[in-house]
C-alpha cells in the first residue's frame, strides 16, 4: 500500500487493528516529515496501529524532541528544513541509549543508504513505500531497542555490583582447588563443580568468571532444580513469538543473553533429559534454535555447571546424558565438606560474626569454638553462616557462648558430636533439611531461606524424601 492508497483506508483499518496492536501502545515513535500531507497520513496510520506518535516538521525540532524525551523508534526524512535527517541521525547516535532510527529518502540513492547505515540507522526506506512495511520495520526496530536497553541495564548492574565474597580457607586441599580455579579461569573451557550442599559451589562459579578474561561480560545463572521441564527449555533457549499461547513476542534465553560471558547451571543434575539432549547438541554444533523457531543462534558463552550429586554414577546408570557430562566436565573441581576443614571453622565463624555484628562484633568463647569444631555441619558453610547470624542476635554482652549456638541442646550442653556413621549424600541432605525444618518449626519460607534454596525446591525435596510434618504442628 502506498501513502496515497493509505489515505482512504486508515479509518477502516483502525478498528480492525485496535485489538491486535494492544501491545504496541507502549512503543513511542517520533515522526519527522516536512511534507504536511504525507506526514499526516503516516501519523494517522501509525496511531491507528497502536503506536504513540509524535510528529515534527523540521530537523531542528526532531533533534530537540529526541534529546528531551525518550522514544523507542524515530522515522527521519532525509530532506528537512534547518537540519537534514542524516545530520540528526549523526547527533542522536552520540547520545546514550538512543532510539532505533529509520531513514526515509525520496531519491533512494545507494550513497544515501550507505551513509545512513554507516551512521547507525536501523534501515533505510525509499519513497513510495508500503504502509505494512513501515509497520513491520518499526516493530522490529523496537525489538532491537528492547534488547539494547536490557543489555544497558545488565551492564549497569554489573558496574554497581559489589565484589563477590571469596572463599576463606587455611585448609591445604581447598587452597589447591583455588589454585586450579586461578589457572583455568582465563580459558573458555566448561567447568563442572561438585560438592555437598553449602560448600561454596556458587562462589567458585563466580570466581571463575571474575578471574576470567571477560569479568565485565554477563554472568547469568539458573537454578535448574527450581523450574519444570518447559521452563528449563524456555529459560535456556528462549522462545519464538507464537510458539505458545502466552508468547506475545520473542523471549531470549540465557544461552543468548549471556553471549560473550558465562552461564552458570546450578543443580545441573535436575536438567530434564530433553533439555540435556538439546544442550549437548548446542555445545556440539555451536548453535541452537529457540523453542518454536527455526532461526539458528550461535553459542558464544562459557558454561559452568554444579551439582551435589555423583554425576558419574548418574551417567553410568542412565540418569544423565553421558555425552553432555563429558562436555560439561572438561575441567572438574571438587569442593571438600566443612567437617574436613577443621582449621577453617573458627576462621569462618569469626568472619561471619564480624559480618553480622556490625561495628561491635561479638567474640566466641573457647567452649563455643569447641562445639563448632565438633559439629558435623551437614549443611556446610551455608549452615555455619545461618548459625552465626542467629548466634550474633542471641549474644549477651558481646560474647557468643556454646548455649548461644542453635545446634541442638545435646551438642551445646554435652558436647556430643553428631554420629559419624557414613551417610550417602542423599541421606545427609535429607537429615539436614529435616533438621532445619524442625529448627524453624516447619515454617517452609524461613527454612528455604536458611537452606539457600527456593520454597518450590524445598517443597519438592520434602516430597522426594517423604518428610512428614509432626502431628499437631501448624
């Protein structure tokens, strides 16, 4: 449809398109067109399509409005009074997070088009053009604008973020692990971090990124145990418009959003078999398709995974894709449990006392230190952190004694250590979750926070381990 044809049909299309374009109402468009008739027709058409349109008639006004207000897309005619469209384009592209710009030209020369594209224009249209073409280009330009905005926000968050806490240790085997982390951080090789719940796998993943070659690049993570199969696919690979009833637009997945940086897969053992196959294929081929799409997207991300399970055993019995495990485990890091790091327990406890105690942190009595060293710490450093946070609140006269430690009366008063009968990881995790639930009087929200997992994951664990709320407990 040309501009002339559009004049008679703009009113007829307004009602028909109102519902279909409800989501476009937030798209703000600046239209700079000095030809009064053409500008009015285009303004009416875009408004009928649901866009929020502001029209100006010369280049100077266009530049002032673009600097004074936030627009998503700007349509600039090349030939305008005071400032031509290319000069406005050049000046606007110097602004932080500028709108996407479509340049409209009446002569349609190759030189004009090349100049506009070199200056950063999203696209160039020659008169006469079809209205449907304008509509489609504005929407695609808006999608690019949203991606640029999201990246801008992400980079701002990275700049504002505080330095991630590091692992504090005097334990020689863990110091050796950290030495390996330093050596492999600069590579792009995948890393698989294993260790019991609460041993610091998330911290090691952060260290690998921060000490790598691109520490300011995106570092995105996902807890795979907290989401179901379809959510895993969408979270990792994204989804195309129309692939599901609630998908109004394209959603980018973490593999795409983390491009150039690091993607951390926490609880990788919970990855559904269908997602395992797709991820292995993506890492093998170097590209993937969004859910419901056919467009290939390149994989340009470092993958770090972690698990508290025996992944080799899971692969051996067919519970995890062996090929994917081979790819994810190019480099393997195993973190020791806190009960083996006896020299670190007083050091970490004092560090947490300082963190939670503010300007006047409490000190630990010798009997408190002795109790901490005898305890088996099924929840590892994460549990020690929670214990010390509560102990600081219970401290009297700036001192933490054995009775201030919420470890159970039998440990605090008799010093009886937790039985040392060897337990499987599953049994240890079950007992730890049950201990925390009892400690928090089965308040699942507080228990999940203390365990460092989502309430949804805790609910799944309660069902998985067959844990029962005590009778009479509400």
